[in-house]
């Protein structure tokens, strides 16, 4: 999130636009899904969703695959990018952080957590998530 926020600040300071990038990996890999939502959330927080020129990079069939996926989280990502492009995306409110560990207290890298709304976050190499 910090990297996207820093990029947004630099773009704003230089009257430049922002590029939102995503591809099909976000359907299956929580790390890429989180990166996608980092763009959208920062777009609301730093106001570039409505106040900047935005370019979109999507791999060949990313939007197509999101739209046609049977995975509910993919359908939600399609809806969210649509709302973002229309300037109507609402960032989730609240946050939590923690660490996923095994019985010995070792962090579990890549563990995924999903809330009731289907939002997913992935733990880093030390098992930390936010």
C-alpha cells in the first residue's frame, strides 16, 4: 500500500497521471488480488480516482476473465474496477493486522485470510498480514 500511496503523491506533485495494473493472476493468487485493491483503495484515499488521468494496464483477457469467472471474488473484482472507472468505488472502512503462525510460532508465508465479504489478504514471508 505504501508504494502505491508514494506513487500517487509523486504523480500529484508533478501533475501526472497514475497507471492501474492488474492481470489474471489476481483471480487465483491473493498477493495479486491485494495489490489490485491497493490501487483502488489508494485511488479513493489519495483522490486520484476522480482527480487524475488514469491509465489501465490489464493482461490480454483480465477483464474478460473476471467477468466470466465463476469465482465470487473475481466477479466482485470486476464490479469494483467498473465502479472505480466510473468514480463510484467505495473503499472498505477499517483495518486489522496480525500474524499467522504454526504450532511452533513460525510465520506461515502466503497464508490467506478471507472475511465474510470475500475480501482476501495474504500473509508475507513472515506470516504478517494487514
